[in-house]
C-alpha cells in the first residue's frame, strides 16, 4: 500500500467521521417546528466503501467509483428507541435506491446500515420516496414510488397539445387530465431518456412538443410555473406558485438534464 493511498484514505475517514459526529444546532422555532443548521442526512453520510473501492491494488489513486448525488425524501419512524430513516439515495446516474440510517436523537449522528435495502422481485427502473407505517399486525410497511418502462402507457398520456396528463387508473377508469408542473418537467427528461436509449426520433419529438406546451401554457410572464393547466387549457391559479410541494427541483433538474446532454435546440 502506497503512502499516498494511506494518507488519502485516512483523510477520507477523518472527514467522514467528522461529518457524522457534527452536532446539529437549533436556529429557529415557531413552537410547532424547529429549524436546524444542518441537514440530518446527506450524500456525504453514506459509507465510504459504497463510493470508493478501498483496495489499493485495484484503486491505487483512491478514485471515487460510484458517485452519489444526494440523500433525501426519507421515510421516518421511531423504533426500538432509535430514529430510523429509509433514505432515497440518488446516484450520479439519477437512479435511486433505498438505504437505512439511524440516530439516537433524530437530529444528528445518523449512521447508515452497512448495506442498501434490497427489494425482491422489484423490476422498476427507479424507486423513490418511501413512507413507513407500523401496523398493528407487527409489520412495518413501506409504500414507495416506482418507475417502470411502458412506452405505450406514456404515449397514451399525451394530450394533443403535447402536455402529459396527471394520472389514469385503468382499474376504475378515473382520469385526471390536469397537466401538473412537475409531471411536464419529468416528461421531458423521460422522453430524452428513451430517445438516447432507443434512438427513435418519436421520443425526441415528444420531448420537443412537451417543451412547447410548457413554454406556451405553463410558464407565467414572470417566469414562474403554474401548478397545473386544466383540461380546458386555463391555468390553475388556486394552488401555490411556491410552497411545501412546489419548488424549483423538477423544472430546474429538467433544464440541467437538457443542458448536460447538449439537446438545447428544442423550440
């Protein structure tokens, strides 16, 4: 083992341990909720051996092998005197997996369990945002979102003007044809994923049509996006322009994804 590897690994471990042991401090409170100085879990909290090959023979320069972009949108529960988070961990490839972190006090010193959560027989291309319920039957149930590849379903969701409806339940026939802001943003990204995966121009055209819908219907004159567009093409002016469930994440991510892929020629 080289001195460089030893020194680099020691530095990584020292920084990782300092982050985990960092004491969180209160910054404000209104009597109902309390704001703290630091997020309780970040990408930096994940175990080093998830991100680095710690074998000096195969990774002598101690380069990061698996990039983790963020750790967020956790489901939480108190169990056995511990605060337990099932964290959405997103890789640099924008795909997520679940991992469990625990703390004695719920505000700092969260440590991840050694291995991520495995979900037998799950065939989704992406999973995220698990919510936990301790049931009276003794089990803890986790409900989460999953993305699965179904091109036919995606095409059925488009409206003639290029937008994507919010949801359709084939079991009941219920259809919500509002075009919600975050669905439109993620539709652009999903279509670009399919285009780059298949090379089929239909997907690029669909992304282009969706972006045209966003520009002409969803974006307000001041630059903010409406919450949604109703089926009669009128904007939803009742729900928040910004709030707990509406922030720049999805539309900002869409813009970054388009820029990173060099696909800025969409009209």
